[in-house]
């Protein structure tokens, strides 16, 4: 599995589709998806998958580097429902289609989302490998050299693969994604109920080879101790080359309140593409400092803060959650 920061052919995302997910803030959610697509399209081509019900609304998205593709979808989190790309031994690009069950059957229906990875791959003329294990793209991150990071909270949750042990899941990650080393962080974020603690809120590999970790500098928050435990585990873990992981902390974890609901907007839910890193912000006083810190780990890339973190968090995710990279063909 190549790293997210490897060269992309394009980025794919989905137009908001699930009725009622954003309540009376649907227009804000659509504006956020539009902003993300337009920001990425400056650097690489973007495809927006749109359910037939919303084609007219999505057609208003402007951008010379943006195309629309009508496919049936139930939701807009293509990071999780879309394919995970790998390179086969002969360098063929393959779309791996893991089983999708609506984040442990929390959101129904999800039949269309369970089919959209294969539908997209067929449209893009990519061979597809079907895998019966349930796995969402937001639950893993790759350094492109055989090391994956994930969370025990998500991958070992009984609503995903109750019949598989940790060792068996690790073997699947080796067989399907080429993982020689899997870093099992214990925790996702406390408020990440929808995905049961996806890793893309708490950890990501950088071009430098370091593992960037979301921390929390407020000891009054439950995440303070949980993320500190993640750090201890990461510091004692090794990559596929047998070297001890080098760790960089993003110390501030922003919280916001929307319509009486407390939400978390982690900086780690960023998306890395061709020459850029797109980071969700929420108007926190530390935004500029955290953007600079992230930028230090991605030398040569433009760091773009986009104030869409709050509305996407209301829907249950962030910038990384709505995007999925398509690596270049070798």
C-alpha cells in the first residue's frame, strides 16, 4: 500500500448523500465539500461521486479540474467506502475492496456504499480484489514502506470482525496491503463514536518517515491520558525496517460546540496530496501554530488550512474522511 503522500492520479470524494445527517445545516455541508474539492483541484484532478438525487445541486461546483460522476451512494465518506489502492508484485495498480458494514451497522442503509468501491474501480479501469474482512480506509495509514498504523479500538471492535483475532487481522493486513509491521495504537478519540476510533483522527505518517500523533494538552480532557498512552505505544514500536518509530506531537486538540453538541476537530484529519496538505481548522487560537508544525513534516508542500472542520465534524468526520487518493499507475 503506497503512502498517501506518494504521487496521485487524482482525488475522489462524494457529495453529501445521507438525508438528515447534517440537519438544517445541509447547505453548509455542501459548501464544505465544495471548498475541499476546489482547494484540492488547484493541485490535482478531482472526481466528485454524486447520487442521482443530488446531481443538480452538485452541478453548481465550479472548477476546470473537477468532474462529476453519477453513482448510487448512501453516504459521503469515500475514505471508508472507497477502495484502498495497492501495487501488485508486477506494479499493477489494484483496487482492494474490503467489506463495508456501515461502521458496525450504525448507519443504514449502506448497500450502495458497499458497492461503490467496485463501481468506481470499474469506471476507472482498475482491477478489483474483493476481501471479506470489514475494514474502512480511515482506520489505517501507511508509510509506503510496509508499515501500517491503526487502532485497537476500531479494528478489534466486535461490530467489525468478531470472528477474527488480532493476529488474524494482522495477517490479513500483511496479505492484502503488504504490511510487514502493524503499529497497534490502543485508542481513537473519546468523541469519535461513529467510527469507533479511526486512526485518521490520531495518527499519520509523514514524508520524513516520522509518525505524527494527535495529542491533547488539556489534562481535564479524557483524551489527554488516552493519547499519552498512544504515544508510549508508538515510541516503543518499530517500522518494517526494524527501526524504532520517531514521533512528532501535534499538542492541541480543538473542541467546538454546535447546536448544543460538543464536537472534536483534530488537526490530524488532514489530507496529503500532490504538493499540498489540506488541514481542517475550526477557528482555534492555535490554528496557525499547528499548521506550521504540520508543515515542518511535509517539506516542499503547501500547507492549506480550511475552516470546514466544524461542519464536517457535525457529520461525523473531517477532510480526510471525505477524500480518497488514487495513486498514479506505475
